């Protein structure tokens, strides 16, 4: 932002207000006519109008107002979303990119593929429960799994800082190899760049991945190294293949998480050692493809959407669901699994676990009829014993995520603004 | 989780809510101000208003440290940060507060060395690690945070640290409450007293509110049941026609405050003749500055601070919101031009700001409750 930004914001605001005024008057008129029903409390009609105006402002085309990138642009919240939509989507717009899912779904010579990429800048590089290497493999495996694909092949790009210990690099690559083995994928291509000391922070990683989306039971199990380990073979998927996406959420659908949330983010925060808080928490980094296969086998076509709750946490996913499907989301604080250590640390730091990153947890939207089977399948899998139904999709208010608090009140859960936890993955 | 869940018990809340409703006189409206932004945050974060009858309105007060910092002071801090070899350190809350040329975050993106710290003692660590740099701590907050700034200066003095200083913006709560009591715009029935400030200053300083203005004060804790119980205690006083200072937060707040903390403040800081508050204007004896004997740690002495007064943007109604005259949504630019991601006013920045709390958590509650008015209430 530069000098005069307030004036610009206000001018913009006034222009849109003028445009809307006519319809607002009409609305006020309508509101006044609402007879019969109990009269709203004094002041509420105008508050309603304000809320409506806010809703409109929130749906306005995103614009990047800053003239430089700030840390918020990488935090996974509102600013990240604005950056993606206003800069990247604007430049690259095409139907495959537009759904902004974790992986793009492509059709190549009759095969349905999922393609994804992710970069890793986590600090510190080594943390309880993992390091940047297994994080990078699991992250990309999970992005493919969330598209309902069987992860097959990964690439690995290394950006190394001059002076980085070879011993550390060896440890990182060993973790990557092990994570790939566990997830049933192969790292088949790569790239290395070295930059001068001070131009990077030790080691940055990029992984891209490709996976196969099952066309139906017959199509599964015929190719690739990943399938044997994934358990997806014979999962009984409907012909025509899966088409998962948050836009498919419908009122009445159940929302599940696959386990306690926030472990990774809090682990990283504490591993930095700046807070002098010690707790027995390890990162939840893990591949989710096995869990997804089990879920799809049990709840098959009832599964509408899967998302791994990384940066921005579960709250961000819930908002993406509400926004993409133009529905409401209602979750219950009591039902959301959070480890006591994570809750305690988050409470001390004034952070809401709903916004804290996980690296081995997913949110699933499942139609109501399949919710029971889905929950049972998740809980029966070694990666999901603490899975839980945390809420449901509602008809409205559209675009809004509401939380029934443990205290018994109701509040909104909005997209994250600001950046409490930079460089978490 | 122990010591937390007990204070968020829905059953107890329902029981208290019933008692509160029973104390409301028919036809009477009650306006209670929660002075502290931490309370505002709790109220919205837990959806506490759902438990209150229509007759009770909570009015959000000025006790939000970030909210009351005037734009000119933010610009001063930016100017300090831009001085050669300076590392500016600040609490996370401060990072997004807009000055007339953007926020700390924007300045950081332009290359200014600004770092977020959780405690002023972290700034000392940075100073020790960077002896060739001049580390400035942007000190904000009421009497709650002033002791930690004081202790940091005392420690810096004991160590003889030469590259650490404080840009002092500490404010005091009592003059702000007095300004609100004297404001003709607002008629309040009672105060939910600030808990954290009171751990330092105790409960005695509020006695004038009960004695001279006839308004009850209940110093409250920060869990939702604390606040609900404090509202109940206020309603008990109001229904009995009493005006006393009571301490709901006695598990933390000593009646006479914390003598050690007060002494540390007194050793290192003194009252300014006057200080500008965002939206409230200049208030006499309402802020602290570094004492002359600690001038070696006073950024206002060590650096040239521009000290230019910057008027708030015309459309910004933070002042009215801070005084409780306007509800956040009644501000003209609320939620449209002014949002948490592009805040114009400070009330939209801090998690303790009434506008941010309402935008992030409460945008819905009132309409839902209005729709349900007449019986669906717990």
C-alpha cells in the first residue's frame, strides 16, 4: 500500500455504493412491508442491510492492493486467495485451472490423470515427526489423493544454499525415499539449483506429482507402481470415474475430518524454539492415499469432496466449501478433534487450532446417507482412528461458515487474515 | 482441558442466562460496557451474546491497545524503523496497523527490518545478537504490558546494553474510562471492568466510577463464563440499586494490584502531560513516557521523531466505535471499504478491536437471534 490508499479504497467503495443504492432502497421498502411475521428488533433491519453489503463486497472481484508481496500472501488465507485469483488465475485462466482444486484433472489419450505441484520452505528443516523431505513427498501424494487419484510418479526439485551440509541433504533425501516407498510412488525426475549463501535458507524443495484417476474397477490395478500399495484396486468405483470437488457439496452433506487437527503447525512453531514452550507433539505428516482408498471403497459415490487441511487449516477448507458450492457450513466445536497439547499451546499463543496447518489430515464432504460408512472406514484405517463428523453442509447463509461453540453460542469462522505462522510447509 | 473447559461450560451458562433474564426489569434497557478488548474478543469468539436477553446491550469500550494508537504515532514508528541500522521490533498485533503510508508489513516488504516479537525481552535478545544494530521496541498497551517493558529497560540498564531502546506508547486506562463517562453521547448502566489491567493496578482505581458516577463496576476474567457471571453481578447491583466495585476475577486480580509491577513502571516511566488517543483526541495524563534517568533507552530521545499529527481518514469512525457510541456495523465503511485484510481503522486490525471481532465472528449472530427473538433463546 502506498500513500493515498485510503482515498482509493473509499472512492472505490463509494462507486459501488452508488451502483447499489437503488436496489438497497428497494430492499428497505421490501423489509418494511414484511408484515405478519414478528417485527425485527429495532436496528436489525439496517444491520441486515449492512451484512448484505458486506456479503457483496466479499464476493467482489479480488484485487491485489499492495504493491509488494507481503508474508500474508503466503499464509493460505484471504491474501493468498486474492493473489491466486487476481494474479495467477487471471494470467493462466483455463477450465482445468479454474476449479482451483489441490490437483488439476486432465484427460490424456483416454486416461484421466491428476497433476499437482507444491514447494516447501518449512523452517526448521528438521522437526519432531519429520523433515522437509517426507513433508514434500507426503504433501504432493496427498494433493493427488484428494483428487481421488492414485499417486504414481513424483518429481523433485532442489534449491540449495551454498554451504548447506551434505549430511543434511542425505538425511532429507533418505526421508523422501522412505516416504515414497510408504506411499507407493516413485521419484522419477528432478532438478538441482544452488544459489549463493544468503540467497536462500538452506534448502527449498519442490515436488510435482502425477496420478491416475480410476475410470472404474476395471481400470484400476493395471498400471504403475503405486497401485499395489494404495489399496485402491478393486475399490468398486462407479464407471465414468470420480469427480471430486468442493463445488459438489450439497445441503445435508456431512463434513468429516480424519483425525486431530493442528499437530503439524504447532509442532513447527514450537520446534523453532522461540517461544520457550515445550510439549510432546509431533508433526502429523503422513501420506493419505491409503486412507482415501479405504474411504472411497466404503462410501464410493457418496464422497463429494476431499481436501487436505494444510496451510490455513480446517477453517480455510470449510470456507472453500461454502464459497465454491454457495452453501452454508455449520460445524460444532465440541466435535472437532484437537489434542490437548495442541489446544493448550494454541490457547497460550492466542491461535485458533481451526487455522493451524495439518500435513496428514483431510476434510471429507460425504452425502448424509454415506456418512456412517465413511466414518467407520476412516476409523478402521490406521491413519484415521480419531476421525470424526464435525458438522454439515447447510442451505444457508451461503458462503458462510458457522461454528457452534462449546460454550453454546454461535460465531462465524472466516478466512484467515494475517499470518501467525509463516513458513509452516 | 483443565482450567479452561470449566469456564466454557454450556450448562452453567444456561443457568446464569436464566438468572440474568430474571433480573431484567420489564421495559428497561441495559447498556453495559466491556472496557477491555480482550473481553470483546471473548464475547464474539464464544457467541456469548446468544445468551443475553434483548434488553441487555453490550457496548464495546476503548481497552484495545492497538486500536487507540493514533496514525501519527504509527508514522513516527515507521520513521524510526527507516533510520540507518535500526531493527524495529513489535508485537504481532501492531504489524498490520495502517499508517498513512501503509503498515509495518508493507514496510517490511519494502526492505525495512521489522521483526515480530512475543515479548520485549525477545527484543533484548535481538539487541545482544546484533551489537552493530540499534534495536527499538515499539511498546504499546495499557498497564497490562507496561510492566514487561519496564522490566526490559531495567534489565537492559543492568546489562549496560547500549543498542536497545523503547518507543513508548503505553497508555493508562482510568483517564480513558473517565473520558467516556464524561462524554455526553453515551449513557451506560455499568462496566465490565478490565481483568488484565486490574492484575496490575488492582480494583481501587475504579472506585470513583461507583462513588462519583453511580455506576457499578465488576472486574471480570476472560473466559466466557467469567463475563456472563460478571454481567449477572452487575445486574444484581442494578436491580438492588447499588453501585459498587466488585471483583469477579479474584483468582487472578488482587484488590490492591501488583506492587512489584507498579514499582517497576514507576522506576522507568512517568505520566505524559497529555497524549493523543485515536478517535478520543488528546487526554491529559493518559499515557506514559520513559523517565529522564532512563533516557539512554528512550527512542524519543535517541532518534529524531517527526511527531506529525495525522488526521484519521474522514470516513473512519473508530473514535465513535471506541467510545461505544457506534456499533461496529454502524460505521459507514464497515466491512466494505474497511475489512480485516484492508483495514482503514485500527478497530479492524487487532483481534481485540470491536470491528475485527464483529467482522470475524459476529457478523451473523444478531440477525439469527433477531429472527429467533421471542422464545428460541436458550
